[in-house]
């Protein structure tokens, strides 16, 4: 399974939200920041906070290539 958060960074750019502002608002840790930037796995709770902040659906920030199971 491959995760891709490119859509998240595109959405931030589109909405003119700086990453530091976003990181602070969503309470993203340094480890979570690294995982987002390297397309790693982060907790579902963090993904839900991101979607709530950006008022979007998961598919708007995350692309999954492959099977989840």
C-alpha cells in the first residue's frame, strides 16, 4: 500500500495556507510532519483533524494506491 499526501499540499497551496500555520492549527507533531512529507502512515485521528480544519473529505488530501488489507 502506498500513501500519497500530494493532494494535501496542493489544497494548502490552493487555499493559501502556509504549512507552519496549518501545522499549528491542526496540532501536527514533528513526527507527523515528517510522515506527511514522506508519504508515511499517520493516525486516523490526525487525518480527521486535518479534514475538519480544511473542511474537506479524506479523498481530497490522501490518495491510496493498492489494497488496504
